[in-house]
C-alpha cells in the first residue's frame, strides 16, 4: 500500500520565504544590517551568466589540441539555470572558479523550482550543502528537509527517492570533509541515478572528482560587456572612473562576480589606487571592512583589536583540517572556540574558554564569519577563508625551510588557492622568487600560476625560469599561458616560429 502524498505546503512556503532575497544570502552583505538597495545588484544578474557543456576529453589541467571546429560540435551553451534544468534528470555537475556563482545558481534554482510546485507531478527541490556533511548524506538530506518543516514524516525519504519525488541540489563536492564522505555521496548517487534528479557543484574536477557524472557544465566568465554593466549599475556616477583606472586589468579581476563586487566595494570605500593583484584586492576589501566596523561597533569584550588575528588563526586551522589532504570549510562552535582560546593562550598568556566564546560571538555578529544551517562556524565565502589563511601563511613564510614549504604546503591541493593569494602579498623579492622556484620543483602548473601572481616587477626573472625548463616544447606555451603575465608574450611569439607544427598550433590558443 502506497503512503499518502505528504503535505509539502509548509516546506515550500519556508523555502520561498528564506530564499526570496537569495542574492543577499549568497553575497557578502554588510553584517551590521545594511542591505543593498538596488535589485540590479543581484536579482536578474545571474540569469545572464552562461555555462557550457564539457567534452569527455576535456579536463581541468590539460590544453585541448583538437581543431576548434571539432570542439565546437561537442559544446552546448546555455544560461546556467537552463543548463541545470535540462540535465538534472540524468545528473549534472556544474564546475566553476571560486566566486563564479555556483552556490548562487543553486539558491536561485531552489527558489524558482519551489515557486513552481503546484501539484504532485513536480519534484520537490531540496538544497543540500555538502560542507555540513557529518555521518551520512541521507542524514544531511533529512536535515535539509526538516529545517524548513519539522513536521515532515522523514521515514518516507527512501520511498520519495525511489519514486523520484525530490530534486536534489548538492552544493560543494569539493567541500566534502573526507574521502569517506565522497565515497558515500558516490554510492548514493549511483543508487538513485535512475530515479532521482540531482545537480552537483564543484570548483575543479581534481577536487573531489566527478562522482562518475557524465554530463558536466562549466561556468563561463563574465563578458567585458557584463562586467561594465555590473560596475555601472553598482557605482552610478563613479563606475566610469573605476573602469578607467582598472583599464586592461578589468578582465583579470572582473571575470568572477564575487571579485568584481569586491572591487566595486573597495573603490566605493576609498576611490584610491586600485590593487594590482588578487591578494591586494582581498587585503583592501577586508581592511575596509575592519575600518568601517571599528567606527561604531561596541566592544565590551575587548576583542576588536584582535579580530584580524583571530580570523587568520581560524582560517589557517580550517585549511590545515584533520587530514593531510582535506581542508574544512565549517567547524563546530567548540572547535572554533578552542582555536581562539589557543591564540590567546599562545600570544597573550590567557587561558579562558569563556573569553574565547565571547570573542567568537563578536566575530559572528560583526564580521566575515557566520553559522550555517547546522550551527557550524564558517566564513561567508570560501575565498574569504582562503585569503585569511594566506595572510597567516605569509607570516610563517620566512621561518619555513624549503622542505617544510614544499611538503607541508606546496604539495597539497587544498593550499593552492591560499598560496596563490599569498604570492601577490609577498613584499620581499627574494622570498617571492624562492616561492616560485620551489613550486616549480613540486608542480609545473602551480609554479606557473604563482609566477603570474607575484608582483609584476619581479616576473621577468620567474618567467625566464619557465622558458628555460627542460620539458616538451608542446607544454611550455601552456605553462606560459597559465602565468597570465604579459611578460610571457615574447615566449609565446617565439613558439609561433617553432619548427614543430604542433607547437606552432598550441601558441595561438595559449
């Protein structure tokens, strides 16, 4: 006997109410209560973001040497939501750069699908944030449903999955806390592959794998027209001046919506010289955030002077994680409190859990950390966490010997983004060159990325290191392109004249 169809009205109403202002939920609004007032800053903007299908032969790390016409035959292009809807039934994986709008897309899709449900023939959408994985994926799905309606008879979940009654939006494959968690998600996906539509997101296929999903979409960067439109809408009357100051750096900084928003915030806050690299963007943004808060926020716990230090310590501890290969993007309150307690004990000689609790409450109330749906502590965006971890690692750089730097940090994928941000913050030329040289010893692509991230005035020497590598001439143009540095252009022009036709063909794409 089939169980009666549950009443989803309370669940759907809760979802619609919570995600009605989805843009505010998934961007860094001012936590003291100020909200963005123009709908043009969020609502509708995501609808213009595009995604493309990924060929089975394409990966994150390898250049595609096939003729462009052959590639074009296999590529489909959609708006993000259109693509996710088209392939959800066969399962689809959306990949994209940090801050490119993956989580925002999931939130918008959740809201729109919840608004459409009017009869029992439509799937009930559920947003499952994989960063909060604890003991099982099924338990996480149950929490996602019960959070919006505690009265749902969750014992029917197995039947709903078999009947295809749910649309599961699984956000953050790369944020799963362990290999065991990934295996659980993989088993779950395969078990319900033929019955339950699922959408997954991840940063890179190398971070958590593709879970065996055949259909993949990749977020496309903003076009220059979209970037200019965003800036003009965000900074009416000031946008033209900001664009003029950025010049050709607009494409470098502005292809990712989150970073473009941060640039606008930095410019609106001081209208001074814009940062020259991504590390500088984050440093100016967070300092502006600090300074604005310190003007009028009460400080009864005397924690304000240490907020920046505390955020660095917390971020560093989360990236270190509990396993060598795994970073954490959310931790329990108790773990966060113990990390803060350790900071005060080591630097101030104080050992008070009560003080740590009060300091954490201040950070949650006034700064760039928050508690998620499971009451765990997290940064407001993983990129923010990685920036503060970069600042913490920068302070350790001078005392780390070469072997420690290579094997404890450069050798792990979880440190790639923090180290890339840190490279732009290094103010000592000797340390910058050392960082790139050691990275090239560990991984050519990582070394090339860091070569393009350090200060522009030091790039000639490190680009020469790449040009002089004894590697296949087919790979060298790809590495030069990975730097993103204008200093690499002469080497690419030289490749155009190479005797090998394959090298000549690789240079224009690079």
